[in-house]
C-alpha cells in the first residue's frame, strides 16, 4: 500500500508539474525551453542557425541598405544642388536689367527701325593723272543714311556725299524705289549732312537722347556694309566708351564720339546707331581699320538744332564767332612754349567786323569757357554754335596775360564764303 501510495503520489506530482509547465508555456511562450533541460540542445542548434540566418539577413539588409542609402544620399545631394541652383536662379532674376531681359531685343529694334534706313549712292568727278596726262573720271561711292522726317529729310555723313563735291545722289528705299537726293546742308568738321528727297509719307526714325548714354548699354547698328547687296545689315554690340576723338585722313579731328564694338564697315557710314528701345542715339561715321571692334558714331544731340531749323525753315543759317584758333596743347607743341592755361583755344586771328572783334577778343587770348561749358578746341566752339541763332548772346570766359576775363558776344549769321 505504501508503495502504491508513493507511486500515486509521484504520478500526481508529475501531472501537476506537467500542468504547471503547460500553463507557463501558454503564458510565456518559449520559456519552456529553459525549464525543460532535455529540449534545450535542439533549440540551441536551431538558435545557432537562426542567429546565422539573422546575421546573413542583416548583411543583406546592410548591403541593400548601403545601396539604397547611397541612392538616397545621392538623390538628396541632387535635390539640394537643384534647390541651390533654383535659389541662385531666383536671386539672379531679381536683378532687373530692362535693356537685356529680352535676348531678342536686336530683332525688335530691326523690326521697328529697319525700314527707315536708306542706301545712298553718289557720283563724283575726280582729276586723276594717267600716262596720257590729267583726266577726269566719274567715280561712284556708297554709304548709308536714315529718314528723320516723313517728308523725305535724311541724315547721313558729309563724307558719304563727297564733302559737297557730289555730282549725283541716289537714295534707295526699302520698297525698292530709287529717288534723287538734294543736299540741304553739310559740315565737314562734324562729318554730317542732311539730304532731301521728293517723297512724303515715309517711315522715319525715332531720335533718342545721346546725353543720357551709359558705357556698357546695348546698341544696334543698321547699314549697308561694303555693298547695297548687303543692305540694312543688323549688327549688335555695346557702347564701349564716350567722348572719344579721332583724326581722319585729312587731319580733321572729329569729337566727341561714341565708341562701340558693334560691327561697322565701309558702307555703314551715315547709318543709325540705335539703343535697345529703337531710338537713334548716334550716326555711324568711322571704323578703326587697324583693330577689330572699334567703331565710332556721332552723338545725335549734336545735329538736333540743325535738323529742327532745316525742317521748319528749309535751310540752316549758322552763326559764327569770327576767329581762327588752335587748342593749347597743339599750340605749345608747335611753338615750343608753355602757356599758363592747361586747356582752351588760343586765338590766332580775329576777323574784321566779326562778333569776336566787336566784343573785344584779341589774338593770344585763350578761350576756356563758353556759357559755362568747358572749351578745349575749335570743334567745341563750332559744335556749341549750332545751339544759337542770329542775334543770340554768348558769354566767353578767357585768359589774357594770366588774368581771367568775361566778354559777351552778340552772334551773327555767318557770311557766305567763310
């Protein structure tokens, strides 16, 4: 009985233990592997495999993660670069440069103004020496010009019309018609001329303000380089400099000039130089033959008073001072002396009954100022005289024997032959 009782007690305990283990397994899951010694080894093998699998999985994940991380990193860098570029672009666009916002501004200028540009062909008679002696030959030359009034007034260079020595002038219009031109006025010192054709209702160019120009602003030149077969050629550039002076073949100094790198060639002379708004700000006059990108134009404001008077009255009556003179620098070099004046016009001679004589100007006086504007050479005086009419008064500031004086001149129309 005792044996059976003990056996029953042991069985009862074993059943209770199994029940307890089952309860713990149900509550805690895999904890039964710890409490049951015989089952621990097999799970350990599985754990090793499981751990190795886990490590392999981690390595694969790491590789994939590394690749995806590189992709993500590169993508992030690209996005950052694009964002920075976009911000730079936005910042750049905030700088508002009206004149160059449209890269096709030259096309707009051409569309607006090309029809106002004309070709000018002249015939001149020249005396040439040949084997058989002096002979007269008729030579033809070609240049450009532009219409400044609907009634046929055209502006060009004096040298385009042969400095007045022309025989015939033909003007070619954009519609293909050819008209005979008549010279109303020209000035070889300024290298400007005004031609008239007998035609009305013409398109004409808008004139700008050459006193407001800036170095670096864009310009467009339109003309007939080399030949009329290349008529109304459009070239683009910038204003490279202001108040330039050049000496032409006959020794005449032309100033002040606009310097530009817009291509200007033989045949472009007399054509217009436009700003980005399609307004004429200069008349193309010359190119430096020994260099590229060195073209020059006469500021449009110089000719405006002459144009206004000719269009109104049909003619222009210039006033004069009545002196011959020389700039200080040339005078000092020629005579080997050092004057007190640093600049100005030295009077060499005064004309009888001229405004200069009547106001008391004398030889060796140095003119340094005319109505508050600095005067450095005879061209300065001549150019300023276009702003005056017969009877107007002008105050001259001079140096005489080291003393500064002011004299008032009453300007008169220039007599014929002077």
